[in-house]
C-alpha cells in the first residue's frame, strides 16, 4: 500500500531519535537513536540526520506519507527553519525542513519545536488523551512547554508560545542560557540542578560528590540518588528546585486553567521526589482563592513522547 509509512525525527541536544511507523499503528517498525554531539557543530548533526534517514528510508520512499521533525530549540513561525538552541552552540537559522526534504522529494515535511510536538504526542498517546485543555512541560537539559487545546498546540505570533522554561520565577536570579536571569530553566532544568550541586559540592563533603566520583562529573541524577539515601545537601537542592517549579506551575495554571498538567523529560524520572513538594507550593498559592488545582502528573511515555509527536506531525494529525 502506498503512502502508509511515516517517519519521525526527534532532534534533541543529547540524542537524535528516528522512528518509522505504519498507518496509525502505535508501535515503531524501526527505531534508531544516535548521540547528537553538539560540541562537534551543527553540520555534523545535520549529516547524521541525513545519513540515518537515507539508511532507514532506503527502498521505502514510494510508501512514505510524510516526515515530521521535533526540534529541541526555537523554531520560526513558518516552522521551516530551526532558529537556535540555547544548548547547541553554533546552531543558527538552519532550514531543516528544506534539508530533510531531499530524503524523499515530493513528500511533505513538517517541523515544530520538540515541546510542542511532545505535547501532541502526550495528548494523543499519553496521559492527556482524555483531556481537552492540556499543558505539557518537559524538564531535561532545558525546559520547554506546550499549550494544547483539542490536540492543537498554540503557536503564538512568532511560533514561540509556551516557552515556559523562560518564564521568570526568581527576579534577578541565576543567569539563563537565553541570556535573561531567573528563568525557570535556570533553576529547575537538569543542567541547572547539576550546576547548583557542583557549587554546593565545592563547600561540603556531600554524598553527591562521592556518587559522582568527582565534582565536575555531577549530574542531576546524582542529586536525586543522594537524596534517596538521606543526604541533606541533596534534599535542600531538591526543596529549592521544587519550590520554584511550584511557583512556575502556579503561574502557568493561573494563566491557562488547564484540565491537566503533564510533565515529561529526563528529570521526571525522579518525579516522586520533585512533584509532591512542587504541588504543595501550587496548592498554597492557588487554593487561597478557591481555584481548583488540576491534576499535575508525570508522563509515563516520556522516553519516546517527542518521537511519537514527530510521527503524528508526519501523519498530519496536527493542524
Ligand atoms: Zn531563559
């Protein structure tokens, strides 16, 4: 049968993921993940995308119904150009849709930022699927977000809507990768949690450093691991992160009145430590005016959510 294969590409700062799915099936026929290696420059990442695409699509072009790209950064309003990614130095104004089009001439190629795309994946295949007004927040290297009404992500006038990572939660707070200060991303992203821990580790003999081996090797995962073993320094960092995440969530909920807030991304592997205190902060701020606090839940498909969203984009499930 013609045109019943769909190719999704998830361009993240850490990994490039590729998946082919048939029709409206919920399983990948073929999936591949390779490291992005942003320090080697954008050109090599683009080459990897093209090479991997050629390998996976070899002989399948005539059955291809569409290609969808989830890009981990800012995407222009026409969703054709990858503008920049704060965590991918040197990447600027890359016409990624045009570039990927050469994999299968004549086939439609669509792109959106990975948080919007992951939000769609979540609304179609995850915890958002029985809800209409959905807020999706992804917390990994950076923080991204999506606002979905009836499965459609809000784009905004420049395509930059729902950049919740750059919402100011701590005026004059730590410097963010975007150049501003006190953004949610500058406090609650995996990168920021690790940075906070490295700063504290210089002054204490916390278990975090022991788990990491050396101070420079500390990641957010070490902080959560140490907290699980009762380390007070790690717990203090998590309390601080949860507080500002809660402030951010309270602001988002006040602005959008969603049915549900779903959180994905690598940091949510420790949602059991981070979410309950953050939800307490949300309640503390919203329940004073009798506002109903919607369910705030960790995604259970977050490993592949952006890739599934990219497939949904390829299928034309997204307006
Ligand atoms: Zn920022």
